[in-house]
């Protein structure tokens, strides 16, 4: 652990992240004159020198001399790259290394500055960063650290090793009651965590829910995240057509109850494979949304109890929606569609997921740019 903490660019990571890196690292020993890396070979590991015993008097042309606590090969974790120099042990050397096959523990989200500025999303991105850095919840993708260089902002996060729910839904067409119930419960817990802290999510949809290596659903970061002021309402038009609550569309001011409407749409989509409010263009979708859920014919794939849950989440009056009353999310817990569901086991992360994904390192996204990195976004 000491050797990992000694690396300057790792020192600002949370303690649990450093511990995870330490667990993944393997110790390797190299004898005098042994090649640790060979020029021209493909990089596949990051090395930290932990001990060295210099007893060589050989004089060779060297680019630089590395000593205990220094590191090399970090670009191998960011992108596939061929080594441009040899690294040879001078004396007996011990290194800790982590290879590319272990990188599925983390993901690097890349945001291009020019695109953010041109679309006026600077405030949204900074707000998302501030909220997610404090959101330590098992049902929300964790943000560990932010970086930037001249062109991009970077967010080091947990990786959704199992992909997102939209991909799963496209693969299966529809999900059964049991699977849907599990994923909806994960989203409910994530939203409850945010709502208890005065934060509205405003973009609940299958593509914003990813599965971890155990199959649990987690909300990903969204530019629509916002901490509400004392009035507990905001008037910003934000979200995705088809999932938006009527009060957002009509600019009546909205609060956390808008997330409950989107949750109802989310349940409908998982069980039916389509959105309840459809149209050839966004305006048609918004018009259908304002007409409300009671004008719809529910498909047979949605049971009566699930229909009841959806309709109670999608009440036109925000104050009448489930979770908007005095009991909060407990009203969702007690709904008959969730009868027999073990909420306590879910929160303990001991409830078996309907699908345990096959974890693949290729599902992660990492830095593509070189250049100098800064740990602060304050100048952005």
C-alpha cells in the first residue's frame, strides 16, 4: 500500500480506490541486466519500482535512471502503445504492476471542452461534478476524480461492466416482471439517495442505468442533475422527450416528483419494449405526454399490478405521485407490485441479480489524448 501511495498522481485518489489498486497489483522481481520492457513491444502494464539493489558498474547509454517510488508504463493503461525504449534492471529490482486486463475496475469519461462551451453546458457539467463527488451510494456510479488538459475534461468513475439497460432491452425485446422489479428497485434507491439530499436527477431512462459486475443497476452521471434551492423547484427545461413530466414541458416549475413520472415511464418501457408516449417528432411526443397516462391502452405484457404502479407514478398532479407523500419512497416499497420483494437484501447488496454480466475490459473507455493534466477544474 505504501508503494502505491508514494506515486504523486495517485495520492489524491480516495483511500478505497487506492486499496483496490493495491489488491490488483502483482509483485515481480527482475535480476541484474534483465529486460523489464523491450523497445518495440506492445505495452500492457504499468509498473511501480518498490525496491532496488544497485550493484552494477556497467556504463551504458541511458535516457534516464529510475529509482524506488518511481513508475513507468502508465500509457499502456490509457491506450495500446508500442514501447519506444528499453527498461533494464540495474541490480536486483522489484516492481508492482497492474496490466490492461485489470482495467475494468475503472472507466474514464472524456468530455471535449469545445463542445461543452459551444452548447452552453459548462454550468451543467460543473454541477454534475460537484454532486457526484459527494454521491457515495451503491446505486449511483461513483466519481473518483476529475482531470483536465488543454482540450478535454476527464472523469474517473466506476465502470458499468455489464453495459446499460437499453442494450439489454434491445437484446431481449422486453423484460419480465421479476427482472424489471429488480432494476426499478435499484433506480428507486438511487433516486431516494439524491432526493434526500435535495437533488433532482431529471433523466431517468434505460441508457442511464448501467450494470456493475454483480448485475446491480446504477444511475450514471447526467448533466440534468441539479440541487434544488429552498423553493424546492426549478424551471429549467431539461431531460429527454418521452420521459419528461408534464410540468417540465409546461414550464410550471418542477421538483423531485418529476423523477417519479420518469420512473413510471421507465417501468412501462422495460415491460413493453417501447415508450408510452410516442410520435414521429418531439412535439408530438410532448403533446401525448401532456394528455397523460390515462389515455393509453396498456399492452398485455404489463400486469395489472404493474399498470397500477405506473399510473400512480404518472399522475398529472405531481403531489399525487407515489413517493411524493409523507411516507416518501416507502409508498413505492409497499405497492403490491413489489409484494415479497426484499428491499433490505437489495440495500445490503446480497439479493441475487437477474443477470450477472460477463465482465469484459473492452467495455471501458479511457484517455485518448496526451499532454499535461491538471487535477482541478476550477480554471474551466
